[in-house]
C-alpha cells in the first residue's frame, strides 16, 4: 500500500508474534570445531524460586537445543525427536554470571543419534554435563521447515526473560507434587508438539511442589527423562513421587486421554538455607 492511499495516518507496523519461549533463555549457538558452542547470560528470572541457583530444567532445555541441532543435518529432511535426555549438575552454584555449553556427536547410528554436552562457567570450570538421544519422527510426512535447517540462520530473541521462567512458560504448581504446563504456540517444537525442554520445567516444578512452602527449597542435582510419546494437545500434567532425595515423575497429556508422555527420575540437592 502506498503512502498516497493512506493519508489519514502513518502506516502501522504489523504486530510481531511472541518469541519462542526457549529463545528468550538467550542461549546463542554457533558451530565450533566438530560440534556446537552455546552461551547465555544468567538472569534472576532463571533461578529456582527462593534461591539464586540456575534451574536445572533450563540446563535441560539448553541440552535439548544444543544436542538436537546437530542431529537436524543427520535426519534431513525429516524432523528429529528426543528419545531420552539427562542432565547432571556437579553442585548448586550460586549467582552464576554466564553458562557456556559445548556439544559433540557421540554416536550416529541408522536410527538413533546420541549427543553429549559439557556446561562450564565463564572461567571454564565445569558445572554440569548432559546427553540426549534422538530419532526421526516416525511420520515421514513431517518435514523440517526450511528456516530451521540452518543453525547459523536460526532466529534468537534479542531480549531475555522479562518474568520468571515458569510464569513465562505458563507452568504452575497445583498442589503437592503436581505441576501443569499450558500448551502454547510459542512453546512448540518443529513437529508442533510441546517442546521437550519445557516438559523438563514441568518435571522440575512438580518435584519442587513436594516441598513445604514454609521451608527452604532444594534444587535438582539431576534429571533423566524418557520421552514416550509427544504431547499434542496439552496441558502437560507432571506428577512427582519423591522419597528422600530421589523422585520419579510421570508427565501426561491431559488433552490426549491422559496418556503417559514422559517418565523421569530426579535427584535433589538439599536446601542450602
């Protein structure tokens, strides 16, 4: 439309769609050597509530991202899907300034690819390790969008989280040991199902929801997740059963006949305060 056609008012820019929730975590990834390198600045909105410790679910989200991107080239034009994912944190580190991740392919098989990641702080000290396995989505008609095929060209949000991660993702605690994650368009993956990293958030929140709200909160030392089926409809409902420091979590698709989607095992660091 020309300026002459709209003399009454200046042309208004079309509203922009919200950035993907995962992109707002600010983990910028570039190729490096035989793998990928990612870096993010840590903000208080990334902390476990009541602490100054980075959420383990965010490390899991970054693991899914930095391990999953190299797999795109392996399965093109098919879309990869996460089979399993683990994160193990060495110790609860307070007030981290930034996190750097380095991923590398461990095994490229005909059906399954395994990738490892090391996370360090800005001074090169290891803070966590992770790994993930992937396969191609079984439906051969689900193909990777062109704009997601080039790692260097992938869009990243230019702004970080403006509110706490769980609030931004639409994840809320509903009673002891239960967390509910809303399905939203800005929280889906390339196959239009709920992002695996955000499911990790629901798992973490369900475990934290077992704590007495009047007492200090621990943080997750490890998460090991097996993705059994995608969450297509949502919301995702995570239910935790914790004994001592070890817990199991089941995540079900409430809109998909409550089918079991993810089974996880977690371990807690004790509260620090």
